[in-house]
C-alpha cells in the first residue's frame, strides 16, 4: 500500500527523461553508497531484455560469444535478442541453474586447444543470473571462483540483476551489494 500511495502522489509530476530525473539520481547515489564506490557508473534502462541486449552488444565484438547456463534467462526467455545482434550463446549444462568456475575454465581451455579456434566463436562474456531462473543462489565462494577464472582468461563477468533484490534478501545469500560490485 505504501508503494501504491507513493506512485499516486508522484503520478502527475513532470520529470526529464528516464535516468535523468531526481528519483533516478537519488537511486544512483544510494547504489554508490551501498557498493562503497562513488566512481561507479550507474545507468537505468526500462527493461531486463533491453538491458542485457544493450550491455552485451556494447562490450562484445561480432566474433565473441556468451557463456551461460542452459537455463539462463538470455538463452531461454529473451526471444533470441542476444543472438539476433550476432552474439552466439554458449550454454553449459546445469541442473540447478548455476554454472561453475570449472565449467567456464574447461570451455575456454577446450576452445583455445582446438586448432581451428580462430574460426570459432570466441568465448568472451560469462552471464550469471542471480538468483538463477530455478531460484538457486550463488555463494560468495562460487562467484569469487568464477570471477577469478574470468580474470585469468580475460573474460567479462556479467551478473543479471533483474532479480537481484530477491537474491540479496534470500536467507541463503552470503553476499552484499558491495561484494557483487
């Protein structure tokens, strides 16, 4: 009820474009405080698919692909938007929605061990859903291990934050916003 009341109170306010208004600027300040990084760039987009598409297409070259769980949102639910912009998805098997550092290392090692690797989609970005589409939560140790593999192999690590609030509030979660940042 408090949220509905606040929406009604502010419904007729005129503000600049989304992301440039006082509410977004307030949220940006709060996020920077929470992650303890005043230099962080915080941007808002209006939808999850648009956010994933915009980010992934901005950081990858046409010959690069995305490592994800076979159950990952971008692989199953985003109507091919990432692949439509030319970036192949490289799904890994997962019973619980999570992928492991070992899987990422194995996939990248196998890619570069292939004598034809220059003619194959280069793995470049690791996509994580937090929580996963199955509702499972990555632990701090699991994400740290994946992050270390990404750094070793010069991969980009992308954590989809569409359900981040749920993940951070989960009783099984041992991460903070600052840890994730």
